[in-house]
C-alpha cells in the first residue's frame, strides 16, 4: 500500500501552528499530533519526579517511559510556561529526541482511527521527523504578535499570566530552540514559509490549503 500522507507544520511558539494543524486535519480527515505536547509531558514528568529537566539521564528516562496512553498527555498543566520551559530543556537532549522520534514515526505510519494521513506540528517535523513529508509549512509571526496570542490563549484557559513573563518565556525558548545542536528550529529548504503576523486564522488556513493542494492534488473534503 502507498505510504500514508504526512503534512509537516513547524514554527516558533504561538505562531498558530497548532490551530492551523487541527483545522487542516479536520478538513482533510487526517489525524493530528501536536508534538510539543510530547516534550512538555517529558519536561513535566521530570519536574514532578523532583529532577532537573537539563539532566540528560533523567530526561531520557522520562522520554522512554512515555507511551500514547500516558495520562499526563491530557493534563491542562502541560499548557503552563513552567512546562514549556522544561520542555525546551529536555528537547536539547539527544536521547530524548531519539525516543520521541519512534513515537512520532509510529503515528505517521499508522495514523489513529485508520486515517489516510496525518498532520504533525512542532519544530523539526519537516527537517528531521518527516523529511519526506507530502507538504511542509513553516508558520511564523513577530515576537510581539506571538506573545499577545499566547497571553490571550492562557487567559482563556483560566491560566493566570503576566505579559512581560510571557514575552520573556518566548524569547528564551526561541533562542534555546534555534541554537541547540540537535534538530534546531529552522524551516526545511522545501518548506512554504507563512508569516502570519498580519493574517487571521482563516487567511492562514486558506493559504495552507492552496499549498497542500499544489503539492498533493488534494482538496478539503469537509
Ligand atoms: O505551543 P508552543 O509553540 O509554545 O510550544 P510547543 O510546540 O508545545 O513546544 C514546547 C517546546 O518543546 C518547544 O519550545 C521546543 O523546545 C520543544 N519541541 C521540540 O523541540 N520539537 C518539537 N517537534 C516540538 C516541540
Ligand atoms: O501551536 P502554536 O503554539 O504555534 O500556536 P496556537 O496555539 O495554534 O495559536 C496561538 C493562538 O493564536 C491561538 O489562540 C489562536 O487562536 C491564535 N491565532 C492563530 O492561531 N492564527 C492566527 N493567524 C491568529 C491568531
């Protein structure tokens, strides 16, 4: 049988890649995996065990213990800045990335629910996890726009947030994610780069659909 279709969506924090990925998945009938959740779950489990997310051995152990049924993957606590910071620390550990690579490739090879394809969003989907993806998008926006989006989102989830803290969290993670040695945040050479600073979610969706159509010949079924 033909390989399942994979749509790779990467970008920095709060660029809107998660929202776009879910819409694409719904429109094309694909399964969606927010890969940031995996790193957040690993970071949070290290913190809960009283460990340091920058400790390679502790982070690697937590990553190997993560399976698709782990209840931590559904916790609201994953959305906090604390979990995000811990995530970007464990994300620099090569053993963590290797353990999560298997998790992500299994998802693309056997999309849940028998879906004909999957949409993965993260930092290194187009560059490392799925270099042969059917279509690749790199979603970005200015730092200020992204901090504003994250602030609104946290507040709507009932998570208290201070604007200057959210901006600082974003700056620190942007730097750590783009400067690390393994799988740094950067657009794949064949990615379609979409700056969403001045676009709303509907406009971003429309452009993404056009690009996916041009690469795969597919149109949304919903
Ligand atoms: O939602 P947001 O973009 O703020 O973060 P996320 O996508 O949940 O990712 C949290 C952290 O996990 C990032 O800052 C990265 O350090 C790491 N991550 C990664 O290294 N590779 C991925 N494919 C996804 C996330
Ligand atoms: O997954 P990522 O961290 O990149 O961002 P997100 O959680 O999908 O989006 C952050 C917030 O930006 C959400 O509350 C969206 O409603 C909003 N937003 C968007 O996703 N796309 C736009 N073009 C404008 C706003």
